[in-house]
């Protein structure tokens, strides 16, 4: 599993480097998406599906909003009657970007499929960690609701981290929408 994780992390680093050096904003956003979705696969490989779910939701919403902002802001610049040579260059770039996006999508789907095979089948329980939560949790937490007691007492930092991620995503989205609305 370490080899697969290392490969995905290298793939994420290459995506981040491409995002820094990309001349096209849309390409940079898509390569940032590679980093985020690669992180989802890493979370699945490390058997943290709760973090993977949060990451995939945040990444998808952020990517959709960012792509719509880029397309809305650059579409008018590209429609200014470019010459025939410029149009053919744009068509070649679009074809190249589409091909790269398809290849990246296939690689990510294949990696996602490999990550899913390492998870327990649906309905099977691994009591390795949950056994400590179940035995005497009501007395340790003082909560009548076991789920609430586990989330806020045993896994407080994890719950705080997930809430922070969601809050940051919402603030980022609202900031982007507010900037777009002021223009």
C-alpha cells in the first residue's frame, strides 16, 4: 500500500507543480483538482472514509464554482474575433486539454478502484477501534447519546477538524461569489 500511496502523492505533487506553471487558468484549476481528488484516494487507502467524503464534497463544490468563475470571466476575452490561426491554436489547445483531462480521469478512477478494494465490504465491522468506544462509553462520557459522546469526547479534534474544513470551504465560496457579484 505504501507504493500506491507514494505514487499518488507523486502524482499530486506533479499536479501542484503544473498548477503553478500553467498558462491557462482552467488548466491550473483542473490540476488543483488532481491534488484534491488524489487526497480523497489517499484517505480511502488509509481507511478514513469520513475524511474522504468531506474532501470529495469540498473539492467538487470548490472546483465547480472556480471553473464557472473562470469560464464566466474569460469567455468574453476569447470571443473577440480571433484570427483563423488563433482559432486553430485554441482548438488544438482545447483538444490537448481534453485528452489530458480524460487520461487524468482514467488514472484517478483506476486509483479509486484500487483504493476501494482495500476497504472492508459493506456491512462488515472491524471492531479493532470501536470496541474501546462501545465498552463503558456512556459512563466515560456522561452522555445519554453514545454517538454524541463519541463525537465530542473521544473524537473531538477530528470533529473540530471536519467542521473547520467545511467552514473554510463555505467562507471561500462566499468570498468568491461576493467578489464576482461586485464586478
